[in-house]
């Protein structure tokens, strides 16, 4: 009986490890010029009334190098048709440390 319980426990552990490997999220690149994201701005008025202040779209563009690191231009659109884009800053992805570094456009020289 003890052997059967150990076998069940071992089999369950193996099954859990295999399923975790199969269904876990694969790494992906965030700083991709083919991707875009949208941000919704909202606030709360008195008496807890929520209101939407607007939405903005963001996308990445060309590359520029600062201090040996490659950054992407970040473009922002306040236009709902997304026809007018303005520079909003810079973004760099560090794939080793798995983080993104952003800088406003005016701080980079």
C-alpha cells in the first residue's frame, strides 16, 4: 500500500510539472514595432462618480542609440482615428533582466 501511494504521488508530481511546462506563458518581446497599445484615462468626481477623460494610442517607431543602448521612439495619438502621432519618449527593453526602460523625450541628449 505504501508503494502504491508513493507511485501515485510521483506520477502526480510528474504530471503537474509537465502540465506547468506545457501551459506556462512563453517569453515574448514587448518592444516590438508591430505592436500598439491603448490607454484609457479616467477619474472620480465627488460622490464616487467615475468619468472617462479620454483614450490615447501608443506605438513604437524607429530606433536611436544613447550611451550604447538602442531605444525605440514612442509615438502617442490623442486622435480617435489615429492619424496624428506625436513623439512621447523612448523605450528600451532589457531582455536579460526582463524589464522595459522608458525616458521622456526631453531628458535624452
